[in-house]
């Protein structure tokens, strides 16, 4: 039996490059170099048929440890809650007020990038606190 070696996370969205660049800022990811033979991604994009231009964008963990993120344009907008979401782990190992301070600081940074804070889920004796947020196109994620 073979095992999965890598995972890619794919987002359906209206503006792939805009959403990808947002997640680059959130996660410290980078845009990979353009395909061989192209000096820039814009040059590559212009080489595509009109219907494929601006249809997708990619970002990746510069260390190679995290999953590649792929953003693809779809015609329909988001209508319901995500069935899968990302947990951005900023409070790992922290508890109580120290954890809340780390979550709030990262929340403020991400709101400045265009994210929306939805609600704080306070610690309940079993789970630590987290903040539920939305990215720039309304996809839910948690600061955990």
C-alpha cells in the first residue's frame, strides 16, 4: 500500500491571485518562480488562452514543510459554511491570558490584511480559546 507524501489545499475563489497573496501573508508562504521560459507570472498568464488567464494561482511554504496552496477561479460565489477549514496555529503551547494575547495580536494583523473576525470561542475547560475568522473572500479559518 502506498502512502500519501504531499497534500495540496485547494481554494475555490473569484480572484485567485488576490486570495493567494493574502494567504502568503498569513502563513509566511511565497509565490513559486514562474514556469521555465517565463520571466514573470504575468508573462506566463498572458501566454494562456483568454479563458484561462487569471484562472489560478499558487503559493507554497518556503521550507517545503507545509502543504502547497492552490487557488482556482470558479464562477459561483461562496454560499455556505466551509466543510473544511484551516487552523492557523499561533497559540500552540500557550494557555489562558498568554494564549489570548497571542491570538488577539495575530487577529489584529490579519484584520489589517483584510480578514474578518467572526467570534472568539473561549476556553471551556477542555479546549483552549480560538478565534474564528474569514479570509478576504469569506472562507472561514481559525486562529488556534
